[in-house]
C-alpha cells in the first residue's frame, strides 16, 4: 500500500460513542473512535478474531433512536478493531450520512 493512501471507501468522522456488542453469549460495551456508513472502529480494546459476527446497538450523538444491525470484524490490530455493518437499515444509513455531512 502506498503511504498516504486509504483503502476505506466511505468518509469517516471522529466520534466518541459507545456501542453495545454481542458476540455469542458475551456482551461488551465498546468505544467507537470513528464512524462511517460502512462501519466503525473501536479503539483501546482487545480485538476479536477477523470474520467474527457481532450484534450491534448504538445511538448517534444527540439522538434517542437506537440503531440495531449486525457487524463483521474486518480489521484487528494492536488494541483496536474495525467492524463493517452487514445489514444496516437504509433509514439508519441515511441518519449516519447526515451526521457525517454535518461534521464536514
């Protein structure tokens, strides 16, 4: 990979939101440090194995309505992991897009 190039396709914004993550019978509360319409990155956590499927639940800043979707762990390094949203509802995707647009 060339320095300065980013493989991500979607615009990401820095965030400080907590996301509930369920993997099998295990429950975790993860802090997302950035967000896009395609997924999120959890900082300061021990990563799950690549390909792990997880249930996600979270709210966007200044909104009460929760987003529920499935995710797949797509990156795992040091003390962080990236999750890709698998079945994000189109209305929730639009809400995330609006948040990203408001932050640019």
